[in-house]
């Protein structure tokens, strides 16, 4: 049995986690003019539209370190739970490639980027070697 979402929206599962902290600023013609940090005081820090995502990550890491660490810890905890579930339930590494699995994880936490099966394998080997 398959349940379908009747929505006609296409959801990208590969967006950066940075957009939770950055606002896109548009002019009256709906043209992107700047990025602004949601955690900084209004109009304190903006970046040009051509800047790299890594620049925005560096801003968050350097200027809002506690928020950045908290966010990264949350993502680490999800990965840790995912790996433990795969181990304890004897799931194949390829479970992380399943589109329904992606939909489930995206529904639970849209900011979480699911590791590849190779990354899962490497994490499990690392856990095995440390025990």
C-alpha cells in the first residue's frame, strides 16, 4: 500500500542547513539583493547574493558559535541514532537511499542531510573498531 501526497509541490531534499539562519532580501522587482543573518541585529550583517554558502557558514560559526555548535550537535545526534538503528535492526546501508526514507527524514527534520551509504558504512566500521 502506498500513500501519496496530493500536493503538486516539488520539495528539494538537498538544501543547505544555513537557510534556517539566513534571510534572502529582495527588491521591489523580486530580485535578490542581499542575504541577512537572522541572529544579528537588524541590518547588522548582510552578504552579497554571489557569496558562497561556506561564507555564510563561517559567519554563523564565528559570530554565533553557541547556536552553531548546538545545531551541529543536533545533527550529530540524529546521525548517531540512525547508525544505531541500522546496526540493531540489521538494515542494509542502502536504506538511506530509499526515497520513502528520505521523505520520512525530511518530514521529521528538513534541515538534516542524510549521510550516504558509504558514510554510514564508514561510521559503522569506526564504531566496530572502537569496541
